[in-house]
C-alpha cells in the first residue's frame, strides 16, 4: 500500500515537471585582455613575482600574530615554573 502511494506521488511529480533546453555559446576574447593562458614569459615572470610577494605578505602577517602569542606563552611557562619552584621550596621549609 505504501509503495502504491509513493508510486502515485512519483507519477504526479513527473507530470508536473517541465524540462527546458539551455544553449550556451563560448567565444574567445580576441582583444588580448584578460583570461588565462598566453602572455608569454613576461606574464609568467610577473605572476611568479606576484605570488612570491603574496607569500611574503602572508608570512609577515602570520609572524605578526604568532610571535606575540609565542612570547606570551613563553612568559606564562616561565612564570609557572618559577611559581612551582617557590611553592616547592616553601613546602620544604
């Protein structure tokens, strides 16, 4: 019975479905501007320099975040060791 009900729902949905055709035409840009490909060695060199510049920018920003965090973590660890040492020495006296 449930199978018959689901089959009826499928038939009803199929009768309500409309299909369309989509046409697409791709044309090459002949102006020489934009897009991937072409450009020669000069464009490849420019891309490589731009990529290196982006990598250096990222590295500087990452160090700008990680260096202070590492410094705070190091100071917290050093302070924790000193505090434990003092507590241990106080317990022995």
